[in-house]
């Protein structure tokens, strides 16, 4: 038997934490341990401390990562005096990309023949557009030209005529960069003629987005046919953009990637055909096994019937025909 007493406490006495016990019930009114710790650390006025760490901000990135991110979005880190100015410019650039028209951005991707998937985000598409350094704007739509100009740091809108936008883009390039590009273009045309490349055939190839996923649907056993990767531009354009060695290395890399992807698709199709053949043979073996077992059951049943009939006839003859 337990006795409980309510002892009065003086005004100056402090409760002993070791002797305090929590009564059962009213569990919903008790404050959890992290909240009590946070309240004690914050002077009793803090709320519940979140368990998940906060998202990493741009200002918390190291300098090299921040500079690399700025270059991916088309910003030159050397144009900004302080780190805070660069972070502010990155925020503004991402907000500007979010406000762009996705279809217009895809027009630039098709014109520049950059490899992206059809469901790529706006930031991924913008990063691929930034990598386009071509100054030949033939075949690019008006809205696509506006997108390209804005991502290259030029204020443009659909109200601006195309010649004015092209003029501002060429003016931004600079004299020495234009001379180097012309020199690389001449060198690229010479190399293209030496290897016998047909620029008209390369330019007439239709653009196709990268496949999102090589998968087999659960309802069909055949794999989904993935579209081919976008055909690269001419070797002259590659050399004009990246130089002699960079253009040749890029073309070799693209050709190797296309060859490897083609062989992987062939291997995948062969594996799928083998799996289909294995499934078909297993189904045939299962059907034959079931048919053999049914046949054995029929034979056993008929043998039982014949034995039963013979036994009945023998018993009848023994009882009525040849009684002892």
C-alpha cells in the first residue's frame, strides 16, 4: 500500500530535478526533449528545433564551386567585384531563366543541336544554350534569338527586330574574337574538304531529343525504341567553335559516343530477344509438362475403371455362375 503526501514548498526553495516524476496521462501537453533543450538554451522563448539541416545557400558555397556555377549560367565571375555581387547576379539569372518561354528555349537547342532530353528543366536547357558559341544565326527563330541574346547578357525582347539583335550580338563578340573565329572557320573548311565531309547532309538531318529512359514496359516484352542522339553539326562548325584540336577531339568523342550507344542498343535488343526466347521455351515446356501429367492422370483413371470392372465381373461370376 502506497501513501502520498502533498508537502508545501517554501518560496525560496528550488525543486530537485532528480526527485521530480512525470505522472501518466496528459502526454500531449508535455514538451519533447529537443524542444525543452532549445527553450533552455534560448532563455525559454524558443520553439521546436527542426531536425533537418537547412538548405545550403549560394553564399555558403566555396569560391571555386560558386565560380563554376556562375560560368554554367553564362556569367563571368571576373565581372563582379565581391562575392555578394556574384551571388546576387546568380539569383537574378535564375529568376530570369524561370521566366523564359520553354518552347523558345527548345528552338535554340534544336538550332544549336545540343543534347538534352524532352523533359529537361529550364535551368538544364539554359546551361546547354550557354555552351553554344556559334555566331551563325541562320535557321534560328525570332523568339529563339531573343532567348540566346538574353542568356548572353544582352537586353532584348520580341519587339526588337532581328537585324538589331544580331548586330548587338556581333558587337558583343569583339574584334579579336571575330578574327580568331574567321581564322578557325577557314581552317575548318580546309579540313572538311580534306576528309570529304558533306555539310548539306549534316545540316539536313532532323534533330531528335535524347531518350529519357531505356525501359521495357510491363505489358510488352519488347524494349521501347529510343530515338537516336542528335546528329552533330559539321566538322567546320566544330573547329570554328573549339579550334582545330578541340573540334577534332569533340567530333571523335561524339562519334565514339554514338557508336557505343548504338552497340549498347544492339546488345540490349539481343538480350531482350534471348529473354523472349527463354520465356517462350519455358512456356512450351510448361504446357508439355501439364499435358503429360493430364495424360498420366487419364491413363490412371481408365486403368482404375478397368480394374474395377474386371473385379466386379469376377465377383459376379464367382458368386452366381461358379458357386463353390
